[in-house]
C-alpha cells in the first residue's frame, strides 16, 4: 500500500455491489490479496447477496395479478366517474350521465372521454390540427414561409405574447408556413414543416391555464405521434407520422430553442 | 400515457417483490402496489422528465410501505403467521448453495426495516447508491452505513447458524 487512498468500508461495499470504477476496484483487490480476513468477509457478503437474489427471484417471476394490470388502472383513472368511491357528487354526476346517456347516447360519451385540460388536451388539439391541415394539398398553410414575419406578428397578437418559429432544418424539416387555429382553450398558432419528401410535421402552440410548466409527454395514436410540453405558460405540441424514437429528438431541438428567456 | 405504460409496466413484478418483503404479507403488498400504481398514474405529469421512473416508483412505494408499517404498528395488528414465515417467501433450501436461502431469508426478516430497505434496493433491485438515497430520502452516507450494518448483521446471523446443531455436546470433553 504505497501512499494510495486508504481502502474504506464504502469501498468494500462498492466492491461487493460492483459499484466502483475499475481503478478503485484494482486497489481493493490488491488490498484484499494481503488481508485474507477481510477478503473472507467480502466473499461471505457476496455469497449472501447471491443467495438473497436467488431466494427472491421467484417473486418477480410470478404472473402479475389482474388488479395490478396497468391498462385497467389507467382506464379507471381516465374515467373516474365510473368509480363510485368518489363520494355523493360523483355518484350524482354518474347517475345524471346515465340518465342523459339514455337519451343522448354516444356524443356525450366521447365528450366525457376526451382529455379536457392541460397537456393532454393540448396534445389532442395538436393531433386534430395535424389531421386537418397536414394532408391538405391545396392550402396547408394560410401564411407561407416567405411571409414568416407576418405570421409571427399575427400569432403574437392573438396569443397576446411574443411567439417565434422553431428551426427544424437541422433535422431535415423546413418551415413551410402556418396559421392561427381555434382550440377550446383559445387561439393557437400552427406551424408546418416538410422534409421535401412528403412527410409533414406540425407544431401547435397556445397559452396554458394549467400544466404551465410541464415535462415532455409522448403519445402515439395510430400512425401519428405527438410530443407535448409547456414552459412559462406556453404549451407546445409537435405532431408527425414518425415513431417516438424519431420524433422525440426533433422535439428536443425545438424545445431547446424555446428554453431561453421568452 | 403510452410512454408511462412502457416505463412502468415492466417494473410491476419488482414493485410487488419489494412490497412483499417489506410487509411480509403478499395480499397487503399487492394492495400497496396497486395504490402505488394509481398514484403514479395520476402524478405522471408531475414527475421530472429527466428523472428515473424506477427510482420514482420505488420512492412512492417505499413511502406507502412505511406509512402502512407505522399504521399497523400503531394498531398493534399482527402479521398473519403463514405470511410472516420467511419460508413462505423463500424457495426450498438448495443443496448446492453454500448458504441456505431459508437462513438468509430469516436473517433478512430480522433486520430493522430501514436496513432491510437499503439492502433490498441495492442488492435485489440494483438501484445505485444515489438512487437508493433518493428513494429513501436520506443522505447517501446513511445508505452506506445502513448497508454496511445490514451486511454485518446478516454475516453474524449466518455465522451463528453454521455452528453445529448440538453445540452443547461439543463442549463436553
């Protein structure tokens, strides 16, 4: 042991758990080689660790019981009114829906199930805008890229805050234009991008009353993926016919451009 | 929602295991995991996007487990005997292994809850020391000292068991 850092108890634990770097590992091994009583102790600790792992492995191999089925739990969370544990008001609301449902039917049901607030609603609105405008061959945008300053002025006035257009050219998508579109939560600006080979991405941005600073949320429905987030009360949702692994980095690029002071 | 499914679903067997060893009662453990999953679903958007989903879930589960253990202790309720037996958890002793699993499970069972939690998160769930500290909301130094004490205790217990079954006879000359 020539002047190196002394071996500590933490080093021994780290050695047992394979949690130290290879240099330190070598130093611990050198120490153990000349301290057989410590080496024996460490060997027992490792054997105990392996034994515990073997003993507990079967629990993690058991089939997961139905009540822990995540899809069901998510469904229940999305439709809390079906769960009558919520108290008299929820029961009343559920009864009323049942009464109305008898007369009104499916329309009400879809209203009830649509995300009605926050990032989830933004993602839905962005997906809806994408579905309407992205396939439009005649007039996908109202204001073309050449008139970008005009679009920025229009959107900034309607959103009552300065907005800017993200640059996705690094990802191979050039800005082709945009428009202001309506949402249940007020005006939004829709930007459209094209890769020159017919693949279009849209980005919707609007003010957020809730979820004003939200981390990225990915959602895939059918062929379309959306990545949505918000910052300082402005929500963004990037939508495109790409899988998550491809859309996510593009959204990161866009988010980074909005991460400075707005 | 979909990314949540992808991140959470594979962890459910591990969450069940952690809860079962902490609570020593498989039905109560699954209730706890259900509670944990429901909270995770409703708080998914509040979690930090760059945070590790596994650490986050174990944090929720651990807090729920500790609350439950405290409540149970306050009510003076007893753990059902059949579930309390470590043999209910452990596999039959393996002739090949140097240390009997049943002995290890009994020793684990006798550890204080805080030491057992650290040992499980580090050695079974393979969380880093830093993530274990996060999940248990303690400084990393506390994780290290609990880990060291847990291992010392396990060693001592196992060493005690490896004495011959009839030690009193040995002392007779």
